[in-house]
């Protein structure tokens, strides 16, 4: 066989790759916006502004003269506008023509849709030409993967180097203005492609994503236009481009000197106010919590200038249970559980006297304290796994912390039995509908779509499957209570620094579901079970306490109700049969042996109750007579004592009288006046 010459053939990347990793790879516009917000965070900006310039791109039912004239200036023909809107001279406004031709309406919508722009603004460190050329324009750059800290110590949220292609998802054209910080501690000296120092303070970068279309076109044949600028302050560029933007409300940023402005034109989505409102609501649950500090997000709209503003994430302060778990590098987990479900003042002291309530964490002092805590390990939470795990997966999980909330959506019908405190269920339901679900947060940013309401990944921990497999009620004696995913909220916090085995999917939609991630989800579920065991233990004891104390009375009431129902049914049946006999109707409802026995028992119970009532009445009479006898005996006793006293006093009185005169001297007097006779009575 003869020798052959071999050549190295380079790979070529189709220009269509930009679309694959941008428009077709990122799920929706919401995901694209959050990618750009992350870039602002990674640029060490204190603030990110998302500004929708949608004033003239929305099909409004009513516009004023100024709006009408501005549409003409922006290229909409006056003739078409007069077909769409009718002038109201008396009110100096235009209203929508209800009989407009559908073809003209579509034409008008298509025209004004191109008038919308989307701005994403930050006041970070900006970009030099070197950064734009070597990082911003390089697909899949690894600078964030290798240099994971920003200059101010933030852990960068991006790592794949494809976030800028989110721009293609949002619109066909993009213009970027960036003013960079010349501080040598922030940036290396700015140089052009040949290494020569430049005198520019920033750059304007323009790209048309449609240039990436075309058969057989490779990505190296497509470029962006880069122009140097000498503007001193990024604020000047913002004010020049965006009419009526108010930066005075941004208190955390004063200089507005450096930063980046991204302007996306020819938007691919409709950004009427309804959709802007959705983005604002989504950002509330996607952005880092405000208490994390150092980064604020503002949303503005030119159509609704006073509607939006700073995006504030919600903090849950009305919960039934809260669990906080902190895992360290040694696979220890410190768990702290807060109880807020019970109204302690309503719980009787004798409930805490029960033997089961003398156990640690369940004493009255523990309830008054409001929380309890313990330290456990991965191995104790997932029993038996470490012994069979050949990959030592526990070591791959790393440090994390988890905050979990449980909230009932509505009061329990047995709230009295379980001594539940009152709450505003409407507010809770609305909050859960918006912020419910367990989120996964990495370095202060949500990892979508975990815990996202109305998404298939809402219940990524499989809490619903656990509940289906064990649907036991909370107070079931055998245990087995599992929480419903619709009643929980919270966040699992991880970091690129300590959870290195959690890799993003290339689509930026979630993490790769490797073995480490699967065991991690099971570990989180087992931590949640610590709350479930606590709540179920208390509920069982409260249910048993209630049965002992109030069970007999409830049973009596149930028996009384059942008896009355049986007797009422029996009377109704007899009346029905009597009516049938009167009407010579031979068809009568048959009576079973069981029905007869029930009627006999109910009748006998009713007779016994009547007899008991009669005996109670007799008892009342006898008690009354007994009381009268006691009163008479008391009076007789007191009168007997009085008689003895009077007798002794009479004798003394008689002796005193005889000292003055004899008995014979009284004999001539009438008996009624004879005191001697009275003394002898």
C-alpha cells in the first residue's frame, strides 16, 4: 500500500449557529431578558434598568393630538391614521374607528410594531475594545468559567459565554453603547486589534442578526460594526436616546458615569402593557432578593410611565411553618424549624401534661420559644445510601442552604381541634399563586424553571408524587403525612464555588440531571420530611387529646342526630303508606329487617330519653322538697332555742313582780290584765 499525504482540515461553523444558540435555544423572551440582567450583575453594576419603549407600538383605543403627530413623524402615513382613528373635535382627541377595514388594521399593527424598542441598561464597569473583541464577540468564551469573581467580589452568574445571543431572541437588530472605567485595577489599557493604544472612552457596537441568515454562510463571514466614542458619561447617552426617562429615583447610583446601554429594535414579541406587566411580575420571583444587597432592578415603560419602578422580591412573613437548613463541607446539616401555626394561648395546660408532650422539642417551653433546632448528616437523612454509593456522591454536593415555608391556603375545618391561629386566606392564596414553589438559586440568581408557577418543573422535588404515594391525613395514627407542593414556597441556594458538579444545560433552562443532582433533590426532600414529622406528631397528639376530652359528647350528638333521622324517616314512611291505603294504592315501600331494627333501637332510645327527662323533673321536685325540709328544720331549731331563752326570762320577771305585791292582789283584775297569769303561761 502506498504512502498518502494527510492534511488537517479545519472545522467551519455555520452562521446559523447564532440562531441555534440564541433565538431557538432560549425558551422565551422572559428568559432572554433575565440573561441580560445577569450580564449587568456580572458587570459589577449596582443597578439594571429594563426599559420598554412601547408608547407608539401599542394599538390604543384612544390617542391625543401629540400622539397622532408623533406617529406621523415616525413614518406612519397620515391617510392611514385617519382611517384608523376618528377625530373628536370637542374633546381634542382621536378614537378608534369601529368599522375599520381588517386589512388596514393589520397593516397599521405591523407598522407600529416596528416602533417598539427594548433597552437594558447597567452602570457597571463597561467594556473596552479588547473585551468586546475577545469576549463579547467570542461564542462560548470561558472567561467567566475561569475568572469566576467580578472585581468587586461577586460570583459571576454566567459561565457558558452565550448570554449575549439572548439579544437575537428579543429582536432583529441591536445597538450597544458602552463607556468603560479606565481604572487600571478594573481594565487593562484599551487597544485596537493591532495592539495600539486608543483614546476612546467607549464604543458603539451594532449588529443585525438577520445577517446570520443565508445558505452556506459561515459565522466568520458575519460581523458587527464597532465605532469609538468620546462621551464622558453614560447618562448623556441614555438621556439622548430615551425620552422622559427619570433616573432620579435610582438612589444607589449617583454618577451614572460608566456602564452599558443595549437597545434592541424590530422586536420579535408584542410588548403591550399586558406583557410588560408579566415581565415585571416574573422578575419579582427571578431576581435576587433585595436583602442580598448591592443589586437593584428597575422596569419602566414609556406607555405607562407611572406604573412600574423598582422590582422588589417578596419576603414571606405569614407562614405556618418555616424551616432553615444549612449544609457545610463536612456533610453536616443544621436544621432549624419555626412553628407559627398554633395559637399557644388557646392550648390548655393539661395538653402539655401529656407524656408525649414531655419529649424534647414538644414541651410548652419549646412552643413558647417558637422554634427548635438540631444537627444531622447526609447519611442520617438518606439512610443506607453512603454504604452502597461507589461514586461518593455526597462529597460532590457541596455546601448549600435551604429556606422552606409551609402555608395553608385556607383555614382548616378542624382549626379548633388543632388550635390553629387565624390568618387572611385570600392574601395567602394570592401570594402562593405568585411566589409559591421551591426555587433553585445560584449566586443570588434564580435557575429557571425550577419552582416556576405553571411550569412542568414547578414540582422538581417530586413532592406531588410523594403525596400521591402516601395520601395520609396529618393526624393519622400510623403516620405517613406528606406536604402538598401547592402549599409550599422557598429557595435552595447553591454556588458555582461550592457546588461545582451542578452544570447548566446548554439551553440555560435548568441543570444537567446527573447522579449528583438526583441525590441532591432527594436530600432536599428528606430535609422537608423533618418538618412533616414535626407537624404530624403534634397533630396526632392534639387529635387524641380532643378525642379523650370531647369524643363522648360528640358521639352522643351523632347518636342523637342519627336517631332523629331514623325516626323522621320512619314517620315519613308510615304517612306514605297511609296515603297509599287511602288512595287504594296497593304499592307500598317494603321495609327491611335492618330498617325495623333501626326503628326499634331509635324508638327505644327516644323512650329512654323521655323517661330520663321525667326522672330529671322528679329529681328537681324532690330537690325542692328536700330544700324546704331543710329550711323548716332550721327554723324549728332556732325557735326551740328562742323558747328556752324566753322561759328563763319569764321566771325572772315573775320574781321581780312578787317583790312588789302578792299574787292575791292580782286576782281582782281581768285575766287580760293579770300579769301574774301571763307569767304562768
